[in-house]
């Protein structure tokens, strides 16, 4: 029985006890999950903590057996999982099939294959001969319980991407998917249980309050979502003195220099802005084009956007742009476009919610826009592409950096060296040269935002797994006399020996090493 009911943000009906998920494509119910109470979340956290020591004790090889079993299960169930993703998000097959399960699998393989190397003890040499007799060992010990809170735009790949490294590291993981899209990730977590893996991965299901409970219960929190919620989480993490890693929103610029390959740049802009219905943190949210290429670029982009197919797919891969995942997000897109048009911008194609059933916003190209408009100041997170004419690269760089965000960016030019010089001046965590979005899938390098786009990063080779560990230093002695020279009692002889040794190793020239006075300068 449902105890009470309320309207959820996407216009669907959920209750205090249950989250009912409706398809953004046609509004039909696609599934329901129980909304947990704080007490339930607390119990799950306790169970995870109880299971973690055995998981850690398995070591990287032992854990790999479980993780590989899960990988095989994900691959064996990829069709079903992809369908669930599509039903709860409204995304087209092209956006779901190449990313959701494949990213989970690729993340798992990357970290399982390298866990031994990334988590191996380090044995650095002492930094000075004064400590030559010391043996230094650096260990990586996992946090016992890691919390992961993720958004609705990539509901299976995102928690997998964020949290698989924590499992590989030996942590237990309490994962909170978005209330809008809880079905695919909970199905994947059921798969973890189905293959008989140790009970170190569980979901906390509910709304924002359940996310807040997760932050209260874990030893480290990994959050992906909006900058607004990221701030709330960072504050609570600060109060609890637990580390947090925040992957937040973006307003990614694309710079098109005059010598860019027009065909490639315009196709990339369209893909970068419309992929996943524009609901990607690394979406191209604005384009700055050098004057001499501007008209041709706008014409090419507009033609390509008009050719995009949008709507429910009658057969696989028959549509390019899917629905918005929820009504609230669609309204943000509507507001940004309406604000731009009200202030003098033109929508060369699209510009409105698609009439009829479903949460669709037409793929939209905006021109005559400027930085006073919402569509250039705030993250839109929808299928829109504002294009701005600039005098030169200097103006493009200045405008690109004129934002509180700094997630990623792209630069297009036939001259790679010049493009990289421009890239180096952008205030963003990553820059793609002659491409878009791809930085997010390069596991050996970090994906993290500057400024209000985040703290920390995901991936980044060894960093991506070590961030879920506490470093532990073990210092031991090769020689153990009755007492070290600096221990009590202090004596003039020991003091002199110590002073001279410290001076000898600290100075970088013979005179100071020997403690000789400086020569007086002749007047
Ligand atoms: P939100 O910040 O609204 O929500 C993200 C998650 O946080 C959801 O699971 C949400 O739960 C939960 N949450 C909400 N309130 C709280 C709270 N007080 N304490 C703890 N958890 C809470 O983001 P969206 O879901 O709207 O996602 C879109 C945003 O995510 C965009 O800004 C996008 O740029 C960003 N993003 C960033 C990425 C990156 O790598 N930098 C990648 C992908 C997206 P519920 O949904 O149930 O309310």
C-alpha cells in the first residue's frame, strides 16, 4: 500500500514509500522501487561495513575474480540493461548502447588489470643521507565505506565509472542513484548479488534526503551532479571531516579557429551539443568561431542540426536525439532559449518544446547571443547550440574563460601546435583538440573540473583508484643502536655532531658546508 502521494518533478507520481518511474518518451510507468528510510540506509551501511574486511583481505587477485564475474554478467545482460536505461531516460539507442554497459566494462577491465601495479606498496628512498638507515614503505589502504551519489543523465555508466575503482581498491560501496533513474543501476547491483559476489555493493534508494543520509554514513564521498548540490555535500563532508570528490556541472566552450576543417568542426559541434540530448556534463554548450569562418560554420551546423531525427525509435538506431530525462530539465532548456530570444537572439532551427507526447526539446541553433544571456551564463544541459562570432583567438579565449565553470573545452584548427597553445590558456580541466567529449573516456588521464566544476577527479591512472585509499606510511630502521644520536640526553658532543651533519647535507657549497664565515666585501 502507498502511504501518501506527491507529484515528482517529471510530472510523474511517486509516493513517500515508493519511487515510480515513468518513461519520458510516452509517460508510461516503467518500474517502481521502494524509497528507503534513513534507518534502512543506516542498516545497509552497517552490513557493508561488516562485509568490507573480508573483501579487503581477498587482495587484488581475489577481488578480481568477483569483479570479472560481474563483468561477464554485465556483458551477458547488456541488451536488457540498455533497454532499462532507455526506458527510464528516454535516450536513443545510439546514445545508450555505446556508452552505458561498455563504459562499466571498460572501467572494470582497466582497474582490475592494473590494480596490482596501482595499489602496490611504494618503497621510496630517504630524501637525505641523514636518514640513510631508514626503510620507507607507503601502503594504500581502502576507506572502509565509500558513498557514491550520481545523476540521471548516464544512469548506469556513471555509478560504474565512479565506483568500480573503489570496489577494486577494496572498499565497500553504498551507491545512491538519482530518483529519476534508479532502475538500471539497481538492476546492475542485483547482478552483483546474483553472481554470488561478496555483499560489498548496495544501493540506497530515494530522493535527496537519502543522498544526505549517505553522506552522513560513509568514510569518503564521491559525488557527481550539479554544482548546487555539490556545495551542500562539500559542506557536510567538511563538517564530518571526510574527503569528498566532486564532479560537477560545466559550460564547455568550443573554439573554432579560422583555419579549422569546416566539415569536421561543424559535425563535432553538432554531436558535442546534441549527444545524449545535450544532457552531458561535457556537452559543447557554446561555440566561438573566428570571423572569417563564422557564416560558413553557422550554415553547416544549422543544416546538420535540421537533418537530425528526433523522437521515439520505431526500429534500432532510427533516431538521433532522444527525450529530456525529466520535466524540470526541459523547463530549464525552455527558459534559456526563451530568455535568449527575448533579448534579441535568433533560433535558426528548433527553439521550442516539441508538440505532442513526450519530453522532447527540438535541437536548437542560437545566434546573435551574448554573455548577458542565461544560455551563456548558466549550464543549459539540453540540445541547444549557441554560436558566437569572435574577432580572433584572443577574444575566443577571453570569452571561453568568462564563466564560473571549468570542466572541459575543445579547440579546432588545422595547426595542431597553435590549437594546443590556445588549449593551454583555457581554464578547464581538459581540452580536446579537433574533437569533443572524448577526454571523458581516457582512463589514464584525470577527468576533473576547475573552478565551480569540481574538486578532485575521476580516472587518471593510479590516481583514480588511490583516491579511494588512505595512504599509510611505515618507517623502520636498518640499524637500531641503543639510542639514536638526537635522543636524550642532549650533550655538547652529540649536539655538535648533529649540527655539523645537518649543515653539511643542507648546504650546497663547500664554504657553508664547512661552516666558514662569509668574506667581508671590500668597500
Ligand atoms: P543533482 O545535483 O540535482 O543530483 C545529483 C544527485 O544528488 C542525485 O542522485 C540527487 O538525488 C542527489 N541529491 C540531491 N540533493 C542531495 C543532497 N542534499 N544530498 C545528497 N544528495 C543529493 O544533479 P542532476 O541529477 O540534476 O544531474 C545533472 C548535473 O550533473 C549537471 O549539472 C551535470 O553537469 C552534472 N554532471 C557532472 C558530471 C561530471 O563528471 N562533472 C557528469 C554528469 C553530470 P535525486 O535525483 O534523487 O534528487
